[in-house]
C-alpha cells in the first residue's frame, strides 16, 4: 500500500497511462465490438483520476 503522496500519484499515473495506451489502441482499431471495453476504460480512467485527487486532498488536510 502506498505510503507517500508521491507514490500514490505515481501509481495513479501508471494506471492512467496504461488506460490511455489502451484507449489509443482502441481508437486506431475503430471496431464496434470493442465499444463497451472502450467506455469501461474511459470510466475507469476518470474514476482513477478523481480518486487519486481525493486521496491527495485528504492526505494534505490530514497531515496538516
């Protein structure tokens, strides 16, 4: 489990980067049968960005 803010941000960035690579691949394919996977990847990316942001805010408030 990440202990520092930098590790949490790093983990979130790695996950978002892998999702971005997946989304780029899907955009290049443009297949209809992968629309659900693409939507799920978008939702997870959005959720991860928001959750990392909330965790960082919580840690900043909690540490002070």
